[in-house]
C-alpha cells in the first residue's frame, strides 16, 4: 500500500512554469493586484495545514524539519513562514501559491483556511497533494457526505 501511495504522489503533474505576474483583478484593492511579485523565491512545495489540533500541526512542522535536514535541495515553505506581519494574509497566500510547484494540504480537519488555499490552487491550475489521517474521526461525517475517498480502501491503493 505504501509503495502505491508513493507512486501516486510521484506521478503528480507539477506545473513547469510559475505564475509570477500579479492577477489582473483582486478583490482587496477592487482592481489590479497591488502586490509585488518580483524577487519571490520559487518553491517546490507550499504547505498548508491548520494550527489545531496541535498534534497535527506539530507533525507537519516536524515533517518540514526532517525534509530540510535530509533533502536540503527541496525548497519547501509552510504557511507559518509566510511572513504575514502587517500584510493581508490572502495576498501572501496568493504569492506563495503562484511561485510553488505544488501545494501540499493537510485536510484531516477540513479547516476553512486550508480548504480556501486548495480552492485557490485549483483555480490557478497548480498541482495539489492532499494529506489526511484516515484513522481520524474528526470531520468524518463531512468527508462521508462530500464523498471524499478514503485512499486506504481504494482499489488502486490495495494492489
């Protein structure tokens, strides 16, 4: 099962060019985007996850630490490192998603902010990898009602 999951993640089609132009229209200034995109570092992955439950957030932070230690060539940035002090959070999310090859989103708790980032990345046509603790009962009813797949039970994952 784990081998098949790795194959599915590796087969994700990554965007090959970054969208470094500001959007022509942004709701915040009610016109052209007023943010600067020049000089932004391109990223291999932008990580979106909720800050609660704490165990889940710490797990994601530890994953970032281990990835950076074991594969320093991979350029990853979790949302906690966006540098949003004194700025509109949406604008920083917009910038980071536009310069990232893939959004990695932890969706166990169906957090509003994380789901917004997933939707925005979909709108950009960016590659998205979702992570979910399938053993968690958190938001299980919502997952069932939305018809989201439990990959542990997927025929592709059990071959």
